[in-house]
C-alpha cells in the first residue's frame, strides 16, 4: 500500500517517472541475480554427480 500512496501522491511528473524507472531497474536486477544464482547452484550440483 505504501507504493500506491507514493504513486498517487501529487508529486512532480518527472519525480514519479523516476521512481517508476528505479523500481523497474531494481526488479530486473533482483530477477537477473536470482537466475544467476540458480544457474550457479545447478552447475555445482551437476559437477558433484
């Protein structure tokens, strides 16, 4: 709900766009990190067998 309050608050359009871009970049970075760690762990498991 905090995100909804931030995006619906009367702030400048540029700041709102900036917040959206930052949130998207953080989401992409987290997703790429999760995929990278998953592939790293699967490679280690395959090497053990």
